[in-house]
C-alpha cells in the first residue's frame, strides 16, 4: 500500500523541513548527552538507551501500532500492520533460534534458555491476553503504542500509560493468588524440547505463514480498496521525489535522508528492523519487553505512600516481563530502554513535523484511555508481558505461551472493536 | 451550498476514521462533499479507504503543521459534472 505521508511530505516547504531538522538535531544532541552521562555510570545503561531510541524511532516512523494490527483486521478488514508484525516475528524467530541453539544445544535434557520468554502457560496467559486485547483497543494503543504516541504529543496516550501503571499495581496485589492457584504449577512449554531447534523454527514459521494467509483472506473478503489519494499531485517543488530522476550524489543523499527521517516508513521494512533489533537485544542480554520495568515504577510509587503490595512469590524464578518488586533504586537498564523509546519517538516526530500536542475534546476519551490502560496493565501483570514481552518476544522464543497470548489478544481486540463502536 | 464540516482533531485512534465514516453515512443524498479536519496521520490512510468503500473520493491538503483537511466527494456527483 502506498502510504499517504510521502505525498504530503513532498509538498512540505523547504523552510518547514529546515525548522523540523533543527528541532530534531537538537533532540538527538540531547540524546547523545544522555548517552555520555549514562555511559559514565554503567555501559549497560547507555546500551539500553540506544536500543530504546532505535525502537522508538522505528515505531514512530512506521506508526507500528500493535493495537491497530489486531483491531483493524476486525474493524476494517485491513492487515497492513499485521503483515509487518508477522514479518517481525519471522525475523525474530530465525534470530532467536540461532541464539538459543547456542545457549541450549541439547534440547532433550529439559533445560530452558535462560533469558528467552518461555513462560508458565495457563488460564492466566489466556485471561491476560484477552484483557490486554480489550484494553489496548479501548485505549487506542498498546503499551509500546502509547509510549511512541506519548512522544508524538498525544495526551490521551499519557493517560493510557498512567492507567497501565495503575493496572500493573492492581495485578501486583493479586499476584500471589495467581501464583498459588495457577502460575506456580503451570508448565513452561518450549517447542524445541519436542521438535529440536530446526523443527521448532519450521513449525513457528509455518504458523506465521498460516496467520498471514488468514489475514490476506480477510482482506480479500473485505474488498480492500487502496484509492488514489488525490492530494497526490505534488505541488511545484524542488524536492526530489521517488519518481523523479535525481541529478547528483547530494540529491540522492537528500532523498535517502528524507525517506528515513521525514517520510513515513512502509510497514514491512519496519517490522523486519524491529525483529532484527529484538534479536540484537536478546543477544546482548534479554528480549525486548518493558512492562516488568513499568511495574517497578508503580510499585515504587505505591511504597512511597505505604501501600505497596507485599513480597511477590516466585517472580525471581521467571524470565520475561514478570512483575518487578521495587528495589529501592531509581536507575536500572530497563528504565533507559523505556525512556529511550519515548525519546526516540519524540525526536523522530520532531524531524518529520509530526509532533503536536493533541487533546481529546470528548471527556469520554480520557475515561476510555484510563480504563483501557488499567485493563491492559492488569492483563500484562498476570500474562507476564504485553504485546511485546508476552507476544513479539515470546513467539520468537519458540514458546507456546506466545501463541496462546496472541490468540487471546486477537479475541480481546475483537471484543474491544465491538465496544468502541458503541462509544463513538 | 457550503459543505458539511467535521472536526476530529484531538481524537484518539481510530475515531477520526470511524466518525468520518458515520458522517458520510449521515449525509443527505443531495450533499456531495464532506470536509474533515484531522491531526491524526494514520487517518490519512484509513479515511480514504473507508470513504472509497462508501463511494467517495478523497483530496488531502495539509493546512498547518500536523493538520490536514480531507475533502471527500461523492463519486456519482463527479461523473454528473
């Protein structure tokens, strides 16, 4: 699908582009200062800051929204974002399989890869995915979507994020019940234990291909039309566009920079890049995910006013985005990842001229964002992750829990789609 | 006749598209155009698609930083002209 952005951007005046470039360069310079300061403290802080910036930048440039990937299948019969998501999962799966085959060469011994998101699978996985799916559609974005939209100036996304923090805290109060009743005894199901690494990878890729065929068939049934948007006639402009012959190396360079920083990215390269970044992050330390870190902030805030949940049973034994009790420290490598995602999106939006403080005018939207956020947060708490940790990093971990969480995300998104149509 | 206007600035995803589709369905049969103002870039893709399904053509114009006016015109009206 041809994106609308390039068309619009072609008509942006040179002066506007220059102003945006200066704003963006200032933001990137500030990011570089944070890098230097963070590195002086701990090299891992600096590394996670850079990963965060990269994730935020790509999410914003491609508007890579997991909530719409699921929702638009049901709402519009569109699979644009879902296709990018599936490619990201495929790239991630190949990379994770390579890394894990080094970590656990012998799959018959019942050993698990130490940091992959192979999580206990049970009712909590399904209910977590279901609640998360409903919440993300109500709030108009999942946790990563809310973070990049916070960077673009969407005030409702700040409200949604506050809701997520609240929901994670509520889930922490109920965690010990979930642990006793379900999670402690739930099996961790890792495909390579039964199929070996190559078999597990092949099954995962076939599964992704099957989902791809399903969403393409939905698109065909919906009769997707990609209409010629008639803002297309580019105004007289000195800008080189993809259709014009460039004349010099400088022109070529300018075009490339514009495609990277100003025009919207197509979703497929973005999905592949996000999948690749996830593999790099997994190689460096652990897969992409951050709701555990966000829960650490909620629990720390609750402990300031003395309402922190008590000790959380079993969390030290679990990988992924499981709840993190407050450790009394402020900084943590994951904090740099989350702030990096926000700041990377902010800088990307500035450069593209897409930053704007957007305030919903209907009061119901604030309630929706907050309520959706709380529901999402609770789902992420018991599901041990969000669309990233329990899904985008779990399917590449060749873990069954990623598929179950994903199926219930879809069901939740379907329910959410019905709800939002009633509160138009 | 001045075209019906719809201002969906500030709306969260996916309401710019949903409210536009509803407004198009509510247009009386003698109204040819709907003008939509939005500051939600993803709507620049979803609105033209939904509009086309309902028989409208879309013109997009950037009116200021991160704000666009979409003019949706009924396709039959066009062919009559």
